[in-house]
C-alpha cells in the first residue's frame, strides 16, 4: 500500500507560487494526497497559485477529486490578507468542480473568507473520513486556532494545519481563537496512538516534519499536563 500512496509536501514560494512575496513570507505548506493506482488525489490548503498545484498533480498523473481545508484563514484557503487577495480555493474551483471538505463549525467562516457559497462546501464532523482511492483520511476536529480547525490522519501521518507545528502551535488571539480549546486539542493529539509523522501548516522549524514522539518530548506546548499549567505557560 505504501507504494500506492502518493504524497507531496509543497512549500509556498519555493515549490509553487515562486516569486510571490506573500507566499514566500508566510512559508505555508500545501499537500497532495493520492492513490497512484486509481489516479485520484486531494489537495490540502490551496491558498496560493492553486492552478499550479493542480498542474503539479496532473503532471504526476493524478486527477484532483477534492480539497481538504484545515481552517478558514486566507493563507490556507484564499481571501484577503495583508492587503493582498489570494484566489485560493475559488481559483481551483474555476478549473475543476470538486468537493471542498471543511469542518461543519468552520463552514460559515470559510464561506465568508473565500466568498464561496456555503452550499458549495461539504461540512464534516470529528471522525468523518474522506476516501481517496484505497486510502481513508480521517478528519479530526482540533479547535483552538479557529473554532473548526481540523487535522488529517492517514497512513501513519498527521497533517496538523495550524493546530500543531514541529515547534510551537498556532496562535489563539485571532477572531474565533480559544486558548483553552487549543490546550485540549494539543492533549488530544499528544495521545494519538502510534508514532505518527506530523506535517504542519507552516515551516517554522528546522525540519519540515517530525515524529510525534519527538514533538511530545521537545515542543514546549506539549509540556503542560493540566489547564492550570497551560495558563502559566500561555497567559491570556
């Protein structure tokens, strides 16, 4: 099955959207997940140069069958940010008609930011799966950075969006953020079975990914075991 799995971690400003100053500054990761045998794939968080991500998949012999969004911020799905408008998911949907999978709580936020009709988005609950060929991707609701942030679990890998980075975690002081929810989400991820490899939403560390066991040991946001300890580390 590992030979069937198609997986690419793509850095904005380097692997796609080259020359885009915002993409280069923000250092977002997009991901392609697919089945080489069936030729299907999904893209995670296509905010910059979405057409290029589609072309990368097509060049590799894959056809896009869906979009997975970790959360609603413009650097992940498109929208206006830092005075720039990122076409993101809207650009992708102009090229191909595929479902856009978001957490149900996040659905109105994604619709507002991208100006895509809520009826065009597919809402999910915690534990739902999206199937790509022979692979099931489990959607995990991990609020804190935003109300409906979600992570994607598949094939011993965890795409963690802005919930968990290799070093640190996502901010909770943006609209919809909640520090206590972030603590609970981090404790939930810390308890996931197996030694998953964590793939974050941004490259903010020396390495672009790391084993969950290493992150448990070395990432300071994993140290608090109680909400009181979390408040001491992350005062409101």
